[in-house]
């Protein structure tokens, strides 16, 4: 078979059946990724929790997959929470995050009895305390700290200056949590931090763990019982052929060993450990299928392959120079001399480059291009720029394929448009 097979499905057939652009998501791969992470923790025989970060990809079907995989769910907005509620996701397994939650969102979280809230600032703790005083539900509260460690891909830095909108700056934690009687209605049970994304190396996580554990010990001195430590997400996935894979097994083993030693050293009870992966769970489980349109060669300069999607369905290259690999789904067998270096362009009215310089077999209009590992932060970040309807999402499981998000129509595009009276 010359076609690209993804999760045991012929992607050219999927493109024919559902049209393009098309997000394709494999439940089997999501389950494998979740299993890899769960197994790593299970082996260590500790109390742990894996909160899937819904910002990477969240729909009603995804909530079911997450529940089925035995993961908890991290939501960051009323919209994500609403999706979880509508999916019937167990609210006690929901953790409500966000750097600037509205009062209405916080009340929604209380009223729906979410299990946990991560407070991002002193101001938010005060609001939570006020709201908690009026409600009979008391979620667990964790305080997000900005630990002064920032890690991205291959590097990490320890910043003396803490320049981040997220979390309570390390230097202010003492002041904020100096007295457990300050937040009498809150059940503050631990700390949270998230140090970056696409991290391949466990060192910055261990450094963050050390900072947080010492802080927890200190905070216990102020009268809080620190039972849980959430070290966030950020585990890297391979976007390009030569990218590394984050070794979860080694990470978890080292983290547990390190935490045990550190806790013994400073006299802290071993806390429940939490992680919050988004990309690691869903990134490799998704691809996007496009149809090739215009092929334009500028002599001695560049060959552009234009596809029928682009930055509206995948804004990551435009937002932060994200790199992707692609294959021509209907031309998987070819010799080296049929390959050429091309640039994949989206159809939006911006430069809209999806991939710069990728080696592909000679493309023609009508070919199906599959961009790989688009499961995270593609659909969830998609827009209607240029009034492009958002693509459908099709879910694969075993030999089954079914739509979990319908393709938007032009009617959907104008659904919320209104004419002012003076044009009627
Ligand atoms: C607080 C928090 N937790 C978890 C995540 C998930 O990160 P990733 O998808 O890289 O695992 C993010 C991503 O931005 C985040 O901000």
C-alpha cells in the first residue's frame, strides 16, 4: 500500500470520506500515551495523579477518553469547565486553573463542585476565601508558584528575576502564605508550578521539585499542611524525525527518588505527586490532512506547495515558529531522487508558512499532505481567520472512524453576526 497509514487507517481514504482540511485523532494512541505515564508512576508505588491539560485539546468526546483512561482533568476557563460538565466528567477529578479567572468562573467551579482549584495570586486567594465563605462546597486549593526556573526544549534557565504573569513569585510566597488563619475558608493543601513546554530533560523538573519541596517545608511552618505537589506539564514530544522523546519512565523514577531523599533531608512528609501533561497525551495522537492546491516554483529560490488550510487550523508556526514534519499521504513509496525541498504554505492572507524546507516527493494539485503530530494546540487554538470554517475532527479507534467535531459551515461562520437596526 502506497498510502500513509495512521493508527491502522488509510489517511487518503479518510480524506476522501470526510474532506480536507481534516484533523484526525487516534484514541488508541491517546490511550497508549496515558498508559505510558500511568505505568511510570504505578511502578514507583506512590500516591500520584495525572491531570490531562485540556488546553491542548478538549471536546466532549475527549473528556470521555480522558475519563476512560483514568486521568483527571485540568481546565482553565468556564468554556473548558462547561465542556467537562456537558460530558458528565466527574467533577471531583477536575482541577480549575487560570491566571485571571473571573468571579463568574470561580462561582461556576464552586457550584459544580470541582475537586480542586489552583490559585494563581494572592488576590485570587482572597476572592476564593470570600466565595468559599458563602458556599457549602470546599474544593482543595493549591497555590501556583513561579519558581524562577524556565525550561523550553533543550535549555533551561534559572532566573533570579521572576518575570512571569503566572503564579505567586517565589519571593512573595512567604508574605502570601505567612499565616494559615488568613484564608480560614480555604482548604489549602499544596503547591503547583509549571516551568515550560517541550522539555526533553528531567533536570529542570528536579530543580523545580527541590525549590518547591523546600518551600512546602517552610509553609508548613506557617500552619498549612502541605500534602500535594503539582509539577505541571511540559513533557516534550518529537515533532521532527530527529527530535528526542521525553523519557517519562526515567523522569518519574528520578523524581520519586529525588523527592524521597529531599523530604527525608528536610523533614517533610512525602507528598502526593501530580503532573499536568497536555501535549504528551494528545500531541502524537493527531495529524492534519490537507489537499495540495497551487504548486509554485520560483526559479533558484523556492518551491511553494499551497494547502487548503493553514494558520487558521494550526497557528503554532506563525505564533512561535513551531516546526512540523509532513508526508505526502498518497505517495509513501518513492526513491530519493524523486524528493525535493519545498515549503508548505497555508491559504491565509499572511505569509502563513506551515513548514519551511521539508523534503517531500514531487507534489501535484490534488495530493493529500499529512502534517504529523498536530494533536495538541491545533484544534484548540484554531480560529476563523479569513472566515474559514474550522475543519472537522475525526476520531479513530481500532478499525472505527467517527466524527467528534463537525466541520463548520458558512452558516456557522455568520451564526453570531447581527445587523444593527439602521441597516435593516
Ligand atoms: C499550567 C499549565 N499546566 C500544564 C500545561 C500543559 O503543558 P504541555 O501541553 O506542554 O504538557 C500548560 C501549558 O501551557 C500550563 O500552562
